[in-house]
């Protein structure tokens, strides 16, 4: 029997809109304060897309940077998978728009909808396509313009999110012990009312704005992310001590610190961007990974643990040896 061909991560890139809105600026528009936002979430500012920036345009820029880092041409790419909850169009998929923006003439693209866990779901899908031999080089992208889903008069949600895109390139042929070691996906539709955006075309009379029962989502996040992390470690016969970097979904600093504590990881081995990016949903993990790779923190052979929870609820984890 031939050995399973794992996917390795060969490039990572990110894109953040130029416009930055600080907590103090938000406090001029809604009844909130820099202190409340910082204390409850760790967020200090967020990037907001301008009118000419779209989910597809940001995705393509992040992908371009991942390709440059890997030294791979877009012509060599077999597939593009975009995780997003904010597609520019009902169809074609953002991934197909990205193909055109990157000048791709072959391969295929599709989007994955799993809210803030979307990047983990897209990564798992890409890894499976590579393991099955269906594709050799896949761009996995998270790109979101949550600023266009928010009720900017609702202080309980509008302070939490930001826009941006992150991308990784996965290629077949990981050396022994390297690459995507495992992914673990979960969802439970019974908790759909805790965090959602209505307004899909299948249902009339809706607002198309994000609604969240923050405290309940927080409670689920602590429990479910712990389980997802345990699952990833146990299935690879590893412990928290083996993890070099935690690259978590960036929703709330208190949740991130809770996960680090559970793993006994010191704060300097946890990649945190929530202070500057806020919650960029499916883009948050690749944006955080990009930052830590570009500044030299994450190195070849490092064991990276990723985890995320989002609307659905959806949640999951991934372990990658870089
Ligand atoms: N500024 C000032 N006050 C605010 C506020 C804001 N932006 N948002 C809410 N408040 C108020 C509330 O009205 C409430 O006031 P009350 O006690 O007078 O009713 C008080 O602050 C506490 O609100 P609560 O919702 O209980 O706060 P919290 O400590 O749970 O923090 C979140 C709120 C959203 C930061 C937190 O619940 C959270 O991070 N949840 C998980 C979010 C998450 O992970 N989501 C995404 C998954 S992808």
C-alpha cells in the first residue's frame, strides 16, 4: 500500500485594508468605550475595507503573496478554496473570481461556508484533495468583509469584527512527520440561533445583519475548543508541551488566553493579532500565521496548533508541522 501523501504548507500571505478604525473612533459613533472593548475582548483597532475592496480582491492579494513566498506561479495551481461568509456574489464563488484575478486558466475553485471556522474546514478539504491525489497545489484562503454584515448601531457586535484576507499554499509531498498532521471538524445546527446572519436568498424578510448571544457563544467556545484541541493532540499522540505555536482564531483575547493556559503554553508561544485586527472570521488564522511566519517566529519544523469556533456552531482544529 502506498504511503499517504500529506500536504505541506509552502507559502503564506495576508492582506489588510488600509483604513483603520480605533476603539476611540468607534466610541464616537456608538455607546461604548476603548476601556470596555479592550478589557472584554483585547481589541484595540480593526481594518475596514474601502468601497473598492471586495472579498475576492483581498483574497487574490493575499494569495498572490503566498505564491510569491513559495516561489510558485498561479499557472501551477490546481485548486483554489476560499472560506468566507461574505461572498461578493451568490455565484460565481469567490474562489472562481480569484482564479480569474490570478490569471489561472486551469484547475477549479469553490467556496466553503463555515463562518469563523471556515479556514480550518477549507484546510481539511484541501488536505483531503491532496491526499486523494486529486490535486497537487491548492490555495486555501480566508477572506471576509464583515464590516458589511454589521449593524453599526449595535454596540454588542459592531466593536468585535474587522476585514481582511489570509492565504496559504498547500503542496503535495510532505517529508516524513511534516505537513498537515490531522484536522478535526465539528458542527451542531441546534446552536444556530447563538450566532448568525440572516438574509440569504432562500428566506424572505430578513435583515442581513449579524446577531450574537455573546455570553453563550463564549461559553460554548471555551468547552468546544478545549475538546477540539485535545482531539488533535490525542490523535497524534502528542501533548501541549509538544506544541511550539498556538495560532488560534482571533475572536477574544480571554478565550485565547484560556486555551493557552489549558495547553500550559507561555504567552510568547501564542500568536495574537486580535488587538490589531479584531475578529476577521475565516481570515483570522491565516492572517495570524502570516504575521508569525513573516517576522520569523514560526520556523520550519515547528508544530503549529490551530483552532476555531464560529456560527453554526462550527468548530475544529488542525495540527501542522511546518
Ligand atoms: N460597550 C459597552 N458596553 C457594552 C458593549 C460595548 N461595546 N457591549 C455590551 N455591553 C454591555 C452590555 O449591554 C451589558 O450591560 P448590562 O450588564 O447593563 O446588561 C454588559 O456590557 C455585559 O455584556 P455581556 O454581553 O455579558 O459581556 P461579556 O463579558 O459577555 O462580553 C463579548 C461580550 C461579546 C465580548 C463576549 O461575550 C464574547 O467575546 N463572546 C464570544 C464572542 C465570540 O467568540 N464570537 C465569535 C465566535 S466567531
